[in-house]
C-alpha cells in the first residue's frame, strides 16, 4: 500500500502550470483571492521554455515560503519540459 503525504499548503500562494504555444506558462495566485468553484485570480505570470528561468523568477519574486513547494515546482516544470519535447499532454500533479 502506498502511503500518501498530507498536503501542506504554502502560505505564500499557489501556482498554475500549463503548456501554451510551446512554452511553460506559470501563473501565481494567492489564497486570499481564491473563490472556490470560480476562476483563479492570477497575480503574476511567467512563460519560458526553460524551467530554470521560471524557477529563478519564482525565487527573485519570493513567491514561495516552503522549500518543499519550491522542490515541487522544480519537479513539475521539468515534467512540463519533457512533455513539450515528447509532444505529450501535460497535467499538473
């Protein structure tokens, strides 16, 4: 049986990730702007083919407060890059 980790939200906010026009697009949202069942309010956006460029942007703008959230973003952005290269659909975990 696989044990699942309990999800701990980053107080700084959350990210929406998608592939658009051959680039990885990341939107940053804050929980205070979240309305359940409605659209997310994207406060900042960054698009690039290079995951490291997006990670540097996240760090520079202090868009995370938990190291595990940053590590999750690293994993997801690299997954998105592989999806672009293999022409597979990307689904955020």
